[in-house]
C-alpha cells in the first residue's frame, strides 16, 4: 500500500530529508506524492579523470544527505519525546502536535531501516489521531487517513499482510468520506488507495 501515499517507500526523484519532513507535515502533500528518498551513488568508478571527479562529487553529496537524514531522525525523536511530555500535562493543547511529530518520526525511522520502531510509532500515531478525530472529525480526519496509510506500510514491511490490508482498507474508507466532502482535494488519493487494494 501507498504507492500514492507510499510515505515509507523510495521515490525516484532526488531530494533531502528536510523536504521529506515538509511533505509529512503537509497532509495533502503526503497523500499526493510521498516523501522522496536518498538515492544511492553509483559504485562504478571510471578511469577517466573527469568521470572520477563526477562520481566523487556525487558521493560527497550523498554523504551530506546521509548526515542530514541522521540529524532529521534525531530531531524527530526529540520532538516526539517533548510532545509526549507536553501532552501528558495538557492533552487538549499538545495532542495534535504529538500526533504530527509521531507521524514524522514514523517516516524517519522507516527511512533509517528501523522498521520495528517505525511500526510502534505508526501505531501510536493512529491511536492519537483516532482520539483527536473523536473530538473534531473534520479537522483531524485527513491526518488519520495518512496515519492509517503509514501503518499499513509498516505492517506490510513487518510481513503482517492481513493487518496491513485492514489498515489500508480503513485508509481507503476515510479517504472516501473525505472525497465525499471535498472531491477535488481527495479524489486522487482515494483513486490510488482503491487501486492499491485491487
């Protein structure tokens, strides 16, 4: 699931982790395109000096992006920890921030290959957003749909196919509800989610 909302899978276009964070924070952006990945540098090294220089420059660029990814993951972990503490004292104020930070953490953990922790974060995000939706469905439903997509992806990565399918179906159901209210905004996401279920 999530070829459209494949938030946890690689995209062919090159981008850095900061762009990924921006996309995750933007619910519609996430649903529309998913976060980009850090592409691998080609291992081929040619004898030609000019080509070796080009490969060296690309390798340096990839190393910089790798460092950015580590920093982004640390920042995501710190943010989630702080919001958990804040929400424990004032859930009305800080629960939305907690949910958003945990969604970002899910993506960063998955990109780092820490699949088990990513699954834990995805489950936490869904729990928090379900609580928020109970209080204000119109405001938080798009984010819950995104969280269900993330959860479906994490469950699939863990080899838990039936549970992944359930989460994917839940996401499609939520997107259908959203599309009924704002067809232009949510129809593309709904179409892709239904296609992925086929």
